[in-house]
């Protein structure tokens, strides 16, 4: 049994027993692991402690029960393992920013910490091969859009923290944007009678820590409407993730996060690089299921080659952009790590040029509170991550070694101490090593994984 399968078994057990007293020892037995190793592996794969995860899943289920007024709030609280009304209210407000009473009075769309389907992070399938996972059907195809399509709707800013793959909780900003669009949709002129509804996520001119999101519907031609936002989906080649769920709530809830997670892994494993936006196209064609497509633009080879030419001409006086560095590396692993560090630790990349480091030339450095979290050295087709392990990180790192890849374990043992530090130069070439690097950064920052 793979490690992720053991943890998935425990996740399934938790979901089926949320109203019961769930003990660590029971979950460890389900996963066929000791309680100690179970909790450490759970924290690494789920990114939450067991108790915190159980609490968040109970809150997600309780919020569904609150929509019906057949039960008192205290009864809902007791059904899902909360001691009393005050305990439940405090936990609910900490997670979502509103009280259960406020939510019952106005049931807005919430972001929940969804139950992960770890299978989607490890399965490898070809194009046009559908897979079924946890109630959703997912398939990836390529499409060429010959003519641009224009959509009109309502635009707003979404915090990046909300886009962490079903791991953030709170009122769903995208849900509020969709609700506003549907309130105004009948007043928007020139929308196609049977046109697709459309969501687009892109950086644009959003404030730091946010992205732009537009909810809208298709219009005929390149039409602009006063008071409304518009977005034109450009012609070109796309990787399209098609998926459906049992109902619309499931589609825009856990299904889209699971499909996005699967798509990110699929792109990496097929050595494809996405452009700078992600589009959602919704269809109403099956009364028994809800269906949508996630469209990701594929970067053209010409753009990558042009960036490489620019990179090769760079010297210490011509600082490259992050886009040029990313195109030169041409690895989704690089973009994934940068996004992770910037989101998790709220820090910006700093480009530095070195003539005396272990890797000559430009590098990307991430710092937090005066300490360097990691330094990334761009290589053609991959990158090297430098992680410094000092005395203060040594104990936690060595406790975590059994959970690292054999490559990183060997690298750690072979790297000599110098001035009380180990300088780990990690060649990041696959997802497993990328997870090792994330774990090392967490240890360096002091965020221990349980």
C-alpha cells in the first residue's frame, strides 16, 4: 500500500464518522501505522493536524445542516461533536468569519476545507481518458480555439489565500461575485440567449495578495457594456479539464478544487506550461449532473524560445523578469514552488546576481523576517533549490528524514556541515522532491509539520 492510500483510508473513515468520537489510535489502525507516524504522514499529505482537519470537516457538514431550520443550532452543534452552543459559535466564526445564527439567516456560499482525494495527486492518465474519483468524473483534452470569445459580467478581487485548492475557509468571494452577476444578468444587454456562463481568474491590476475574478456570460462579438466588466478568451491552444458532479453545489464546491488539483499535477507530468489565466466554462446540458470545463492556455514554444534567448544574453547589469526566468526554467514545478512560498509565507521574490555562489548568475531568493527561506537557481528544464539547515533546524529535519524521498535523504547525509550549517543543493525534477523542498522550507520557517 502506498503512503497516500493509507492516509486516504483514514480520510474516508473520518468522513463516515464525523458525528462520533474519533480517536487517533483508531485512525492509525485504519491506516496500518503507529499513531506517531500516522500523525506525521497525515500532516505532510493533508497540510493540517488530524484534530484540526476533523474540526474543519465537522464545520463543513454542520453548515449544510444549518441551511435547514428543522433543527435548533444547539442540536446541529451536538450532532457534530461540539460541546455547546458557545463552543460551536466560536469555532464557526473562527473558520468562516460569521456566526451560525448569521449564516442561517443569510446562507452565503462558504469555502470549506474539502476532503482531499489524494488519488488525484498521484494518478497518471493520457489525454481523452476519463477517471472517476470520489463522485466526480474528470477528463483532460486539448482544444484549439480558432476565434476569440467575449464574455460580459461582474468583476471583483479575490484573495490569493482563497485559491489554495480547497484548503481555505471563509465566505467565498467568488460566490458573492456569482450571486451579484445572477442578480444583474437579466439587465445586461447583448448576452447570447443560450451562451455559456463563464468565470475567469487572472492577475490584472489586482492589489497585492489578490487576483481578479469575473463571473459572466457570453456575448456576440467584442462588445463592451458600461458598468460591466468584459473579458475576451483569446484564440490559441488550450488544455481543457472536463468534469461533472452530481449537482451544481458539488460542482462549484469540492469538485472544482479537486479538478484544479488534478489538472496542476497532470500539466506537470506532461511537461506542459500554463499561461497567465484560468477560465471556467459552465454548461447546462444534462439534467442528472452538472458539467463544466476548466480551460488553461498553453504557452507557445515561440514565447519560451524568445525568453531563453533573452536569458542567455543577460548579464549582471540586466535583471531578468520573473516571467523570463520562469520561461527559461520551463517547469511547472518552479511556478508551483514560487506560488506556494509567496502564498504560504507572504513574501516576494528578490532577484540577485552572484559571481561567487555555488551557482554563478541570477537567482531568485525568498526571505521572511530577515532570514532566507530558500534560494532558487534557474536551470534549463529544471531548477536547484538551496535550503540551509542550521543547528536550530537540524533536529526537526532529521526527525522528518524518513518521510523524505531517498534522493533527499542521501543528499542530506552526503552534505557536510560547514560553519554549523548544511547547504542542501536540491535538484527539483519531480513532484516528490518538490514536496521535500516545501517541507524543508516549513522547518526553516519554524512551521513544524505534525
